[in-house]
């Protein structure tokens, strides 16, 4: 199994400067919905390799919600966090012809050079990816996506961890994520597009 600590640290932790992430303020001031497209590149997942990914983001997850999710993981473990994520819906992601998955957490970091890094989490893993977890697959409850977008508005890249397990170190409070596969899937040709396509039901 492979660890991807940076994804979870940036997705959930609130130790960064408050201005690092876009925050939802109110129904009147929240940013407009955003839509992204990409293509999956994964030699370990022939069933979805080359598939189109569509992402609809309706709102961004604020810092206080992210912090409460970390606390839930510390107190109730993965299943408690999964239950908490089930109550959150900030968007939808669709991989290939599979049904849409609800996005529970969406975080955006705008870097000093104008590039953007977007982190997404779902409360269940993505279907269609070859797993290496064997009989322990039930321990991998989440899906994670990271998008890297250039300041120019051109195509970016990203990663997709189809089935992930969270780990919280009781002593250091450090978070990390383990993927069920030997490596995450890659996302190519990541583009922000005008939100015009109908969002699928999830």
C-alpha cells in the first residue's frame, strides 16, 4: 500500500494561513459553481484507463468544517468520518460511464504564482479500479482527487486515489492516507470549463 500524506494534510488540516483556502461565506457571496474535466491514466485500471472525468463543484468546504472532520476522525475513526461525510454534499464527480459520486469535501488553494491546487474527497471509493487490498478492501472507505491548474487557464494534471484509508497518529496528530493500489491513478488534460453540462444525480 502507498501513502499520500500531502493530499490529506492539505485537504483537511487547518494549520495553513486562513487565506490559503477559498472559504464559503454565504449564499450571496459564495463563488459560482465550477466544472472541470480530465482523463484517467492508470495501467492498473484498464477498465477506466482513458475514461473522461467530470467534476461539478457547488461550494467550497470552509476551515471550520474541515477541522471538525479531523476531530471526528480522531474520536470515531474511519467509520465515524465516513458517516459525517455522508451528510456533506458540495459537488459531484463522474468517472467514465459510472454513476456520479457525491463530493463531500472540496478545498482550493490559490498559490502565489496564480496556480490553483484543488483537493476533493468522497465518502466511498471509486468503482472500476483494480485494487491490491484483497480481503482488506473494506478498510478503504474513501476516494481522493487532487487537481493542479495553471495560472494561464490551460490544461493541468492531477491524481486520483480510488480507494483510500485514513490514518491519524494519536501522538503527533498527523494525518496521512494510504491507497489500496501500488500507485494512484493520474489525471491528464485537466481543464476548468464553464458550468454548462447537466450534473448527474449521485
